[in-house]
C-alpha cells in the first residue's frame, strides 16, 4: 500500500492511494495559491467536506470531466445532483463506508456549510480515511473540539489541520488539537490563501516539535509527502 498526499493549496488535496486518485475539497480555479487547473487533475473520487465555495470549488467541473464519484453529506450530494452529477455516494457524520480505495468515515466539524448559491449544505464534516494500515484525518474547516480525543484513539498516522484562524482553528488551538489527536505526522492547511488567514507555518512547526509528540510537515502548494 502506497499513499502519496499532494497538497494543492488551501484545504485541497490529491491523494494517490495505490493508483486511485482521491481529491479532497478541490478549490483550484479561484484559489490564488493553487498551481494546477481543474482541467488537469485526475480524480476517481472527490470528497467534499462542506458547502463553502473554497471547498466545493471545482467539484462539479472535475466530476463531469472525469466521472469521479463524489462523497459528501446527503445535502451537498443532493445539490451536486442538481448541478448535473450522477455518480455520488452520500454519507453522514459518524457513518463509515468501505470504498474501493479504503474506508471513509465522516467526522464532526464545527463550522458552516452553506452552498455558493445559498442552498442548505447540511452539517460540515471532516474525513477519517483508512487505507491499508494507514489512517489519515482531514479535519475540514473546524474549531477545536474535545471529541478529537476519540478520533485520536483510532491511531492516526497523518492529520491535516487548519491553522489559519479567523474562520477555523488558529495555531494555538491546533496545538491543543494535536495533543488530542496524537497523530504521527501533522500538516497545516487553510492558511496564507488570503490575507485574513496569514500564518507563519515554520513557527507553527517549531512549536509542534517542541510541544507535541507529532512530526510536523509543512508543504508548499504542489508538493507531496508519502506515507
Ligand atoms: Ni468553510
Ligand atoms: Mn474554508
């Protein structure tokens, strides 16, 4: 089992899980830091954490071009159906399902989820993905919550946490989240896309090394790490 995690900037990821392409929150065409266009990314599955434009992003165009299956909550999937998508898999918070590339469980996120046209997007979520012997946690947009301890009990190899503050956790609360989650490796997301969420990721990484047991990984958009 080989898993390559590529950060596309903001909260967008492309995972290569033994040759299956899994996109998460593919916000690319309007993303000032993204370096790939929605016309060139591969996708077999697209996971959407909530309805905000910087997460739904280019999901509709990419799914139409590739035929990828979208995995999201029932409300967002219903909206995606209204946009013309036909290959969808709805789940909801606390529910897991064995997809061909691995098991996906939707997790709590404390945030909003309104869709770009004002439609109701249900509750926002994060994702716990189990592929082979690896467990990956993508928190989505969220503030700190103590039930992260429960996700930590599952044994997390890789966690992607927001650190931008203002809309989500900031650096201080992300350090507390890391102590709840106890991931082996942790990566910061949802920062430096816009001026209001500017953060010093290197300073954050030094604190992670000093104050937690996790290994920080700071990527630039387009860079990858292999688990
Ligand atoms: Ni959001
Ligand atoms: Mn966001």
